[in-house]
């Protein structure tokens, strides 16, 4: 059950990251939201939770870290896609 919650929260964090960064009028790309959310949640949430001393429990520090991690991953993905388009 925890895995399903992590996946769903990761997708929401990824979608929120796209909305914050302005993914354009095309809406939310759920594939990118899934990947950015899971990677961002795992890296950002885990890192911030451990640094804050909260362990692996669901705490505000982990939630904030998850969203920040998803923002970083989404920004990197948008930068990479923009770079690919200009080089062709």
C-alpha cells in the first residue's frame, strides 16, 4: 500500500512541478510527471527526510523535498528537450 501511495504522490508532485514551471498550453504530460515525480520523490524526499532527521516516515520535510526534487527533474527535462529542438 505504501508503494501505491508513493507512486500516486510522485505523479502529483510531477504534475505540480509542470504546472509551476509552465509546461505550456498542452497540459500535463503524465509520462514526464510520473518519471519526474518518482525520481524527485525518491531522491529529494529521501535526501531531505534523512538530512532533517525524520528517517523514512512521511513528514513535511519529505513532502517538500519530493516537490523540490520533481521541480529539478522537470526543469532538467524541459531544458534538455529545448536544447534538442534547437540543435536540429
